[in-house]
C-alpha cells in the first residue's frame, strides 16, 4: 500500500510499504480521511520533543486524526466489525497497568501513540491497523470530513469540560488555530460566553465568520472577569498570561505547546487559588465529540481548508497552502487520491 514516510527532519516521501495484517485483537481499516496536525508538522521538522526523548524515531509513519472502514479483523475479533465506519483513539495503553485499569490509558507509561510514538504506524496511508478496543463507531450523520475531526474535537471537548463553566459564564481562549476554534465551538454549544484572543486581526477573521464576535488582539483585550482561560496557543509567554487573566478560584486549561519552555510563577497560582489543568490526548472526549457532530450542535467543517492526496502532504507539512484552499486552518487527506 501507499503511505507517507518521514525519513528525517524535513524529509517526507510517499512510498510503497507492506500492507498491515490484523493480528489478535486488531482490525485493519481502509482510511477514508486523515488530518494533518501540528504534531505531524513537528515530527516533520524534527522539533517534536519525543524525537529528543527517544519515544519517536525515523523512519516514522504519521497520522493520528482519521476515519475509515474496517476491512479485516484479527482471528479473535468479532466479524460484525467488518464494514463498520470507525475512528479510533490515538493513545494505546498496555491495558493491564494501574493507570490503564483506572481509565487513564492515555498516560500509560508503556503506551503507543498512533503515528507518533514507539513505531506504531499512523493513518496518513491507505490502511492502518489498530486494536479493536481503541475503535469508536461513527453514526451515519458523521461523514468522512467530520470523522477525521473527531480526534481534535475530543481534545477540545476535554478542554471545555475541564474549564468547569456553567452556562452564561465567560471563557477566554488564547489561540485561534484548529484546537482554539474547536474549543470555542464546543463551549458555545454548552452555553458559555466565548471570547478569543489572536495575534492580529487576520487571525481573528475566520472566528468572526463562524459567529464569534468577541475576538480580540492582545492590545485590545478588555479587562473583564474571565471565569476560565484555555491556552490553545504555541506561544511561550501565554501560559503565564493565562494565570494573570483568570478569575481567582477558577480554572486554566493548557493544551497548547510552545517550542521552548514556558515560565509560570507558581506563587501566582497559589495566591489566587487557581486550578491549572493539562490536556494530553482526546481519549475521554472522543465519544462526546462524535455525539456533538452527529446531532449538529457542533459543526467543524468550516475549519477544513482543503482535502488533498498523499502526494501533497509533504507540502502541507512544510506550510504550503494548496491551490484554492479556503480560510480554515485544517488540511485533510484522502489517501485514495494520488
């Protein structure tokens, strides 16, 4: 089959690799759609932290935002899975350690992350093999585009849940990329008053077209009581700003990762009795994201700028926009295209 392979920093090629075979407990999925994520970009550029810690290495086959159809099952997997449209969890825990048994498989010390760590091949390919326990069935209203957006949506939903807001309370989101805008969509669906802060007016234009009128640049940010702050940026200065902005006794959610360390004075957190939460992975939010897409309360399709074939992924990883791309931040891939 054809798959995208990263062979080193800034080196990506589409090659022919062995098609996966469903081992015990696994299925093989024909990939309908996959997303290009900021993590994939960092793996491409060599900036991803896991490349320094040894959790990831080249050659590497990326892709962890995906959906597709089950076309083969392992010898011990129910044949009823055949033909089902599915997406899946990125975080594959060992299944038997204390963390996994407590439902925290996404932080299992021995976990594999699809298309990211420990050599587990990803979904920027024609097929991918996954444990059946990682799958989520997609209902009919969730088409291929929505299916590939379940994983980022699950991350965003976890952010909103951890923000701890009641309807009508005020949320400030730092960052207007895919995750920031998805957080805004899920928060609005839950009844929050949503505000977004971006670098400049150009960044905020798409948010306004999505119906978010309370959009601000750093210089124009109003002095309001922020009941929660979500940092979905990659700026090393914004985690500390979030502490300064959030109301005492409320919550900050960190999901963005900067390329250099962020400095936060823990005294500011203590003196204001602030709760800071980190989000790693979509696991606990996947089912909720599917439900929201299926019932129409959240529609992330305007975030998709273009859908391309595998041969165009290297350019997308390098930051090049496809011809005719829309204003959205997300590039999707149809591996069946050239």
